[in-house]
C-alpha cells in the first residue's frame, strides 16, 4: 500500500497517468502477490510439506538486530522516560509496540522462537532500565525538579529546605568529619557527617579528640534517649534528661539490644569495644538545628574519619541533595536502600553527640561543585546502558549464530 501510494503520487505529478488508475493497479498487484503467497502456504500445510526454515537474513534481523534494538530502547527509555513530562506516554507506546510485535511473531510457528527472544530482550531491558532509573537517572534528573538555595546557614531549620536540590552554604560552614558515624546496613557501610557553623569549630575539634569506643569486634548500635543497658550487671539505667545515649551491644546478645528501644531504631555498625553505655555529650552548645548531613558509601570509620568527598573539597561548602527515588513515582520493583542507610547513620551520629534535629535529615553529597556531582549520576546511568547493550550484543550474536548452525545441521 505504501508503494502504491508513492507510485500514484509520482504518476500524478509527472502527468503520466491518473492517480486513481495507478493506485488501483498497484494495490491489485499487491493483493495478487499476497494471495499467491497465501495459497502456496496453505498448499504446503494441507499436503504435509514442512514450512520453510527461516533464512539467514531473517535470523540475523529477527534473531539479532530487532531484539538488540528492542533491548536498547527499553533500557534507554525505562532509565530516562520517567524524568520526562510525557514519559508515561512514551513508555506506553513502547510497550504496545513490543507487545504487538511479539504477538505477531509468536502466532506463526516458524517465527515463534524469534518472538520469545524479543520478549526476553524487552523484559531484561525494562528491568535493567528501571533499576538504572532508581539508582542513577532519578538522582540526576531530580536536580532540575527541585530548587537551589544559596547562602544557607548550616544550622538552619531543615523543614524550610525540604524541596532543595543544590545547597550552597554561607561562609563559616565546615564539615564535622570527626562526628561522623558509619553504619552497616544490608551489607554496605553508610556514612554520615553533620554540617556545622564556624562557631562550633573549637568545640567540635575538642570532641573529635576524645576516644569513645575502643577498637574491637563488630557490634550492634541502638540509639536510645530514655533507657539503656548498663556496662555490667544486666540492669538498665535512666538516661540523664536532655542527653542522648548510644547503646553498644555485642551481636551475640540481641536481647540486650532489644531493650534499648529509641526513636531512631536499631542500626548495625562496625563499632569496636566492650558492650557498654556511652553518654553523648553535646559537641557544641547553642545549636538550634543540625539537619544537613554529608553522606557516602564506605568512606568513613565506624566513628569519625569521614572522607566521602573528592580530594581537596573538604571545605567545599556545598551539597547535592540525595533523595529517595520512590518520592516521585511510588513503590518500584526494586527497593531503594541507600537513603534508609544514610538516615540510620545520621540519626546514630545525632544521638551519639546529642545533636538537635527537626525531623528527617537532609542528606547531601558534599563538594565544591554540585553540577559535577550530578554528572557523576548521569555518567553512571550512561555506563549501565552501554554495558547492558554490549553484553546483549554478544549474547544475541551467539544465539543467532547458534540458531543458524542448528538449522544448517553444522
């Protein structure tokens, strides 16, 4: 039909013949050709003659080129389309196209295997793309969704900056690397360090030199403000009013950890030493809020030693907010554990040092240039797409060549 329309338009423009006659003859020729092919197919079926095996060209196209294209489209669009205004429409069109293609191929016996390969490629590409969105693409595109703030006071109320994406602090801001805490959560070490005003510099430095827990075996940490386990004897003691306690329990005594309770929940941290109760003295008096926290993976000690930033950017005084990917699109197929781990670390540090907090901490990647941090997320998403496509290229190439070998009997 497309060729018939093109021929009719060309004939009309060249004044060779009328458009109607050319179109009708072209369509009739097309239908005659299709009818002839259908008759031959039915004769082969009725006479018991096996249908022709897919040709080498069909195998390369339907067994390699089309599945690879579908997989690339699924990975790419499921990674980035949720960030776009019409992303849902685009994903709907993609799913409809793939469904129609797979259904059409699987209705014919000789093409059934091609339909299965394309279906598997689409499923694998969609799941990979969705995971890529949750872990990389969402964090990159959310920067443009939320607001930027400049000259922010480090002890400001975090509730006023709940919609922040890039935060630039005012002068006199520093990172409390000695007040950081590392928490083991689902097998990964999550680190969090508070952001302080310069008025707390001397107090924080003095507090950072105090050794609270000796090196030793891995323990379980529970923040508790009301009661905690005593160092010995198994009894519980009341915490002094207005101070926070960090109860440290050995992993082989979970019942003791259960007695701590607390409003921030239990967190497994790689803290060493003998099970004991440690009162957390405030590192700086007069603080109204400590709601801004720099975070990172595996870049700190269980207590102190925070190093989750690029070389030379300890005094960067800016941060890129890390958000939970489910804030925008609801519950996904994959659970976002990163924000949960960072929140546990921030709350453990706040309880250990008795830092005031308004509510959920504002978690940030620390540095001098938030745009560079955003590009790291963008580059991470691109690497996942390239790696997935490269792996699919070799797998589909082997499958297509193996299929040809089986068909040819070699």
